[in-house]
């Protein structure tokens, strides 16, 4: 095949000629663009099917994160309630406030106590552990055992028996004259945090 003149671009000009003098075929940019019209319908369908398969496998993973997050919130509340009960009890022991009722000041906050442990009022364990109604479902104040469940947990999954597999909440039982306060987690996994 004869060579095209040096520097000649057939896409830019129709005047190119071969070195032997014969005219080169004329192509315009418009002619070439007409042949490239995008993806075929089959290619688009294959991409959509692949995206659908990826979405179907990823969706259950993301849907399960909600229950895992609620269970983590319950575990966090367990740590907070347990630490708060122990700090208040230690403070009550130091200050001699271990009677049937009392008040101790922890970092400038007055916590109401029963036998040296926080009681189940809004100024007791809730205040000491910073458990807020904006983040947790809290059972009626003044009722022992008191439960703290992350928002969104169904009421059927809130139990007053700590250490059981069922449930997704913290259980706080007030102290008596002979027993200390008891803090426990109801639920052993996020399965009941729906």
C-alpha cells in the first residue's frame, strides 16, 4: 500500500494524497463518529445484572449492622451503668452514706442512693451513668429492676432477667440491706436487638 504524505491527517483534511499521486480515501470526523454510537443493549443489561447481584449480596450485610449497633449500645450502657454504680458506691462508703437512703456528690453532681448504691430514679443510676431518654428506652423510674434498652429495640425484646440469651438491654437491680446492686446484660448477641 502506498504511503500517505508525511504530516497528513486523513481525519482533518480531505486533501491528502498518497506519495504516488493517487488521492487518499476521504474520511471526515463525522463519518467515524456515526459508527461509534455507545454501548449495545446486551452490554447494558449485563452491567445491570452484575450490579443487581452485588447489591443482593451486600444488602444483608448492611441491614444487619443496625442490630449489631444496638447490641453494641447495650454493651456500652452495661459498662457505663456498672462503672457508675461502683464509683457511687465507693464514694458512699468513703462518706459514710450507706443507709437506706442518701445522697452523694460525684464530680459536683448529687446522686441519690439506696444502701450506698444509686437508686432507680432519674437522679440515681440514670444521672450517674449519663443514660439519657434521647438514646435509651428507660423503664419507669422508681421501679427495680430498671431496664435500659437502646432506642429501636422492640418492647418484646426487653427483659428484666440479666444473663439470659433473650433480650437486648441492661438490667439494674437496686441494693437491699443485705445485697449489693446488681448490673447485668440481657442478651448474648444482637439477634434480639430488633
